[in-house]
């Protein structure tokens, strides 16, 4: 498998982008860019949790609807959701209708809401490894789990968060710019 792909615009990108225009936009504008803020990281954690077992493009395409029905992922608002909201969300074909993931998102929102402003951001970024300065040479060098993502997962679970396994947390670390896994030769690398 090739690690780089030249797009229709003649730009070299990480090969996972494929030929999907939305993946190209996501790669070019979001993936690997440092993301801060309790709400923004809560959204990222929630969407990564919904992605478990699915392709990220599925979540990316449904993200506008997720944002709409989850009140732009405002932790205080989502924390106030009750059983009627769970049923409303279960009936919404525009999102991933998984009761356990919906309930976990609401429960996770309550945990974030109960933290001091900026505390969730600080907690998440505390697991970011020191920058190595070296980009992976190929997709084979990109891990699925790291000691840092395992530690993040363990601490979040200890605090009561759900759908925060080590692989899911490593995907969050990549997408939120806590690690830089753009392949050597990628224009973003």
C-alpha cells in the first residue's frame, strides 16, 4: 500500500485520503491541526466515540447533523439531555443511532460540564507526547495505539468517561494535532 497519494490538484497527501473530496478537505484543513477548547475537544471525543467500528468518513458526512442535534456539542446543554432526548436521537437517521454511544455522549458531557473551564482541554493535552520532529516515512510506521493514548484512555475511564478506548483516543490525538502523523512527503508534513 502506498503511503502518499497525488490528488487531482497535483498535491501529495497521506494516502488514507483516497479520492474523496471531503476527506481531502478534512486532511488539508483539520487533521493534525492543534485543537483546543473544552467544547471542541468534547465534540472530537464524542465523534471519535461514535466512529468506533465505522469508517471516519461516515462520521464526517454526518457531522453537520450531529452538531445540530447535539446542540453544537455544548457540554452544559448536552449534559441536560434526558430520556426524551435519547429517544429523539435514536429516531434521527441523520446520525449514528446507537443507544450506548448516545448515552455515553450525554454522560461524558456531564463530566466535562462539572470540570472547571479549561480543565478538560488541559487534561486531554497533558497526554500529548513531546514532538519528535520526525514524520512517519510510511503508513506502516503510524501506530494504532501508543503508551500516551493508553494512559489517556485509562485516566478518562477512571473519571467515568465511556467510549474512550486507547485506539479511539489515539485517533483523537491524531485529529486534534496532539501528534503529527502526516507522512513524509505530504504537503502538510
